[in-house]
């Protein structure tokens, strides 16, 4: 929200505001670039839609809410000053707003107002074909919430994290949802086909969920708060990278899981094909749980594919590459993020583990990853994440899936912080908080996201990495924000 009248900082002004910027938790932008002047005898109205920042401005002017930048003055006298170094770090999980009396916060399902406890439900897949990914996701969320609670939560509000394993099975996913929905203020849901199975239920119950998947269609669903670049855009950006924006004359094929997960990859493949006009080397589908990929590999080999995109889980991507290597077929492999996991490289996913039979064939594979590589010094949040891992889960191996789960929980904390600031933890209040959240800085762990009323992907650029056995976590960054023409112009609509 911007002020319509520019502050001139004159000494005759009753009130002057210049460059005001307020954030929640140091990362959620409440308002910014606010400039206004109120002269004696003058009345000024703040106009804006719900969530635009009217209350945030007034609380800042009244000294009830700290701000990071700007000046608030009466005449030549500064009334309030921004947060300064040496004071409590606003990026830490702690309140940056005035204490809200417990009775002033309305509750709803999953909210214990008397004890200031909020329950977040989680439907995971810690068994089944996606177990290796989901276990790390869940551990990342659990560690974040334990550290969050130990640091005091949000103004004394703490979180109870309740996870149920549905084994990547849609029927069990729906059953778990029905068990959790009335006891959860927020939900997180693992997987594309499984989350799609409960989309209608989430809308019916007005239950905001952060999906642990990056399907494009999540972006147009008002009950979802997706995190990361959608799969279709990642695939398009990956193809943009390997073809150098269509400059290289290559045959590109794709092998994909035949469900919603793979369908989103196909959307990106087709958008890239339209934009870059490479030669289509074929589209090979398989079912989740398949173990024999001989037919798919032979078809792509026969077509002379130079590049093969893989959209599927590690339980398939490893055997696909291994089958190709056994046939002497060595294209440039391009994985979308969830096709990779550290255990594809060594037996335990660590550099000291025993190399897997497919490790050598995977070297040089391009990966459009959704989280910063483990130990990334350019990621502001990585140091805190590793410290929390060492404190709360010292046996946890480095994993991008742990990092992603941690970031998902961080995003949820920002939604809750906004709702608490507004004094409303009802379903309606949490939904309003999600839709008025604005820009969220997730400290480099994943790309920043932005939420508003418009149905747009939270981010469009991709992190391009390459599998490198010598790198921590086996991934080395090639480009941090690849955004090709196909991904930039691609329209995301409900199917």
C-alpha cells in the first residue's frame, strides 16, 4: 500500500511519514514505500481493500508495531525509529508486533485459544514409493516447529504438528484428511495425485493447505499456498537451459509418470516445444510403481533423443537411467526436482556411502531443483537450518527434501503470524491472512513467494543444478534464477 500524498518533512506538518516499511517476522512485507504528510486541521483517510495494510500503518504510527525502514515525525521531532542492529533480530521466529491479549484472538478448528496452541495437520507418504522423499520432508517440518516452539513461537502461541502417513495412496490420503480436518488450523499435503484427491474437500472446508508438491494448478486454487516454481515451469526452464533458448538444434524427449505429476511436466514440455521448436523425440509414459522401463528407453533411443526429460520419482528415475546405460544410451538427462534424491548416488545418501550402480551414469544430469543445495553459503537461512538440524535431528543426513520441508513450515509460520497480528485464527481469518500475505522472503532456502488475490504461480524462475559427486549433497549450482521465454509467458489455468 502506498500513501497518495508525498511527505515534505516540513516543520509545520502535524505528522510526516517517509519511506515506511513494515514486515512481519522480518520477511513478510506488510507495507512499504509509505509517504504522507498531515497538516494541522487536515483530515486524511486511509483507503484500501482488506489486507492492504491500513491497520499496519496506524499501528506503526502509534508505536504499537515496529518497522524496519522509514521515518515518523511530528514537525522536526522523530516520534518513532526503525529497528536497529543489536536489537532482537526480526528474522528470528518471534513477534515483531505488540502483544495481543489472548482474548482478542478469535479461534477456530485446530486452535486452542486458552492454551495458545495451534495444530497443523500433515498428510505424508513416509511409506510407499515416495517414502525416501517424504520422510525427509516431514523431518524438516518437525525440526522447524520444535525450534519454533522453543524460541517462544509467535507471541507465546506454539504449534502442535500432527502427521499421518497415507503411503502415496489417494484413498488413504482422503481418509487421513477426514481424520485431521476438524482438528487442524492449517494442513500440509504431500504429492500431486494425492493432493488433487482432496482439493474439493479443502475448498468445501475452507482449510488452507501448503502442498508438498509444485503442480501448476495449485497456483489457481485459493485454498492452497504452494511453495516453489511449478513443475511445468521448471521443465520449460530446464529445456530452455539445455537448448540455450532454442539456439541448439536438439531432439528432446520425455518420460513421465502417468498421473497429475506427469501431466504437469507435459504442460511444460509442450510450452517449451511451442517456444523453442526443437524436434520432439517422443513422450513415454509409465505407471507409478512400474519397475521395467525397457520399452520406454528403447523408444527414446531409437528416436535419437539428445536430451531426455524425466518427470517421476527416484524409484523410477534411477532405473530409467540405469536401463539406458545398460543399452549404451547416454543422452543429456534432465530431471525435474523430485526425480532426484541423494540415495541415488550412494547407499545412505552421504558422500561417505557406497556408490550405487547408477551413480556414474547420473553424473552430469541437469536438475531443476526446488531448494538451495545443502550448506549453500549464499542462502541466508541455511546456517539456522543446519543449526536446528544439529540440535533437534543430529542423525539427519543432508537433504534438499529436509530443506524444503523446513521452508514449508516457515511459510506456514508466516501465515499464522499474519493471522495472529490481525487477531483472527478462524478458518476465515487464516484464509484472509494467506491472501493478504504479499511478498515472503524465505531466506534463500527456496525462491521467494508472493501471495495475493491474483492467481499466479508463487515463482517462475528455476534453480538449475548438475549432479556432481564431489559437491555437498551431490548437487552443484549452475544458475540460480533461470527464466526462459516459455516459462515467462506460460499461462497457468485450472484444467
